[in-house]
């Protein structure tokens, strides 16, 4: 019994495949997990940021196009393989990038991205609570003041407590928070149209557009593509806990596309009519003192569940990428270590919060390229067949050892995809090429990375007999996500 509990705990908090009995999320559970992820303050913030570029009609179209494309590509590159094999996402990626290649990606792109999102969520929590205090208690807390930092640190501690208990606790909180958030979002939308007519909303001017309307729309689409791709680091590790493929894909799309669009539309409408893109600012004017304060409290708690879900997946990635060194670290301590940098960033509340659009687009550049490489590898080269034992083999004993633990073809392909993105659109300088207005930067990054991976794999990997691409398919028992003993 003790041995079984140890193995079960390693599957939940480590990188072993989960068995059918350990898959704790059904269709409804995973739907609420994704709705809770989608309707955090950042969804309203995305809507407000979109309103800075375009009006309501164009903004709604940009949101639908960007999120639909981004979410579908992201799900194909994360959820499908992890759910099928019951394996944590970054363990599956060993078949794409190699053991060392995964560690390289995790300790650079993924760590930076998820620490950034964790910092944003904690600061959003702090600002929401500060606004409630200002309204209910008559305080005058500055949005970048020390009190916001204190509340952000409270959010980090609370998320750590939830996280230390594991996915069952995350499920429990999402069952409470997510339905309330859905009702709250619909209520906010009703309030927007109570205060503003449809014609007034459609005629409202963007908050801070550029002179070129075509560029504004392309930037809005690109920004929302980046939001869709931003879910990639966490979704595979969450989806492995679902009971069926149907319980993984559809709830993820319902939450990360449907619920996101709804929340973003509310954020955009409120920003256009009230003149501020920050949801922690406009919720009280929109809903009134008490209703607005209640909305902020609910959104603040939603950020806690989002924070816990994000860090759960990221810490699993760190554990498997860090090898024996991090495997020995107890789960609560590993999570605590992850929160150190977000805790430091909490002392600079405006650092990422005021550069939200820039942060999302920069991370999207790399995540889009990674998705292109993964899709080409899993669906085209491997035809959805992975050697499960090879994912856990040691050094040269694994077909996924490639060259010294690195799949050079996959890493080069990802780099070429990211370079394509920056050549078409540089988020730092806002320089764009003419093709950007028609193609965006994310979609070409995905295509270039995918095509480059197919070509480079043929030239550099398969010729050398590496990577297990020409090996016979693994036995069905190995692919079922079950373990022996």
C-alpha cells in the first residue's frame, strides 16, 4: 500500500505516466479548470489592451481570429500527446528536443514566461484587493504602492498552499470559482449594455491607436494570437489528468476560447466606454460600489486558482528537466523556490503590468515556433506514436538521446521560427514588414518552424539513424498510459 501511494504521488507530482485511476478530471471538471484559467483578470486586461488599438467591432473580430487560431494550434502541440499517453508535457517533449533540449527550453523560455505570468497574476490580485479597500474602507492605495506588493505576496502564499495539496485541491477551488466567474462576466456584459447603447459602443474610438488602421487590426490579431499560444506551457500537464481525449480537447477549447472571448469582450467594451484598459480600475465604476467590489473580490480569487494551475505544470517541468537534483526536492519546497522571483517582482508592480502587450507578444514569438516544431514532429514524423519507455531511458539507451541529449534539428527549427516572427514584427521596436498586415507574425513562425523541422530532420537526424523515427510502433500496452507493478 505504501509503495502504491509513493508511485501514485510520483505520477501526480512527478513525471511518471498516470494510470486511468489517477486521471481525476472528467469533462465537467476540466471545463471548469479551463474556464477558471480563462476568466482571470488577464482576460479582461487583454480586452482592454485590444481596445487601445481598435474599436469594438474590429476588436471582436481580431479576438475571434487570433484566439481561435492560437488556441487550436496550441492544443494540438500540447494536449493531444499528453492526454493519450498520460505523460507530463515536458517528458513527452523529450521525443522532440531530446533530454538536454527540453532542459534548455524549460530553463529559458518556459521559466521566463511562467514566472512572468505568475508575477502578473499576483500583482493583479494585489490591485484588485487594493481597489476593494479603497472603495469599501475609504483608503487611497496607489496602484503601484507597497500595499499592492503586500497583497501580491499574500496571493503567492495562498497559491502555494493550494498548490502544495495538488490537482484535487485545484479542482475543488475551480468548481467554486469558475461558475461564479462565468455568471459575473455575463452580468458585467449586461451592465455594459445597460449603460451604453450598441451604437455608442460600436462608434467608440480606440484608446491609443496608430495612424495606420490596417496595422492596428494586424497588431490586435497578433496580440490575441499570442494570448492563445500563451497557454501552451501548462495545458499538456493538466490534460494528462483527464479521463478521455474528449474530456481534454473540448473543455480546453470551450474554456480557453469561448470563456476567454466573453471576458475579453467585456474588458474591451468597458475600456472603450470608460476610457481605461485596467479592469481593476473600471469594475467599480461599471458595477457600482458594492457590485464592483464583489466582482473584484471574485476575480482576485480566480487569479489564485489560475496561479496554482500555472505553477503546477511549470514545477512538473522543472522537476523533470532538472534531473536527479530537482527530483529529490520535496514538492512544496520546489513550488516555494519557483515563487521566489515572482515574489521579488511583486516589489515592482508596474514592471510587467504596464508592459502587458509587450510581454505577451515576446513570449508568443517563441511559443509559436515551439508549437510548429512539436506539431511537425508528433503528427507528421512520428504519426502520433511515441516509445514510452524511451521517454524514461538513460542517455544513449534512449532513442531520444539524439546528439548528446539535444535534437539539433528541432532546436534550429524553433530558432528559425522565432527569427521569422521577429523579422516580420519586432515587439520591442514595433517595426513591421508589409507581409505582417496579411499574415501576422505567429502563423508564419509556426509554418517556418514546422517545415524547417521536417527538412532538417531528414538531413541531420534520420540519415544518422537517430531519434527513433523509423522504429516500429510501440506496443499498445505501452501507449495506454498504464504502469505495471
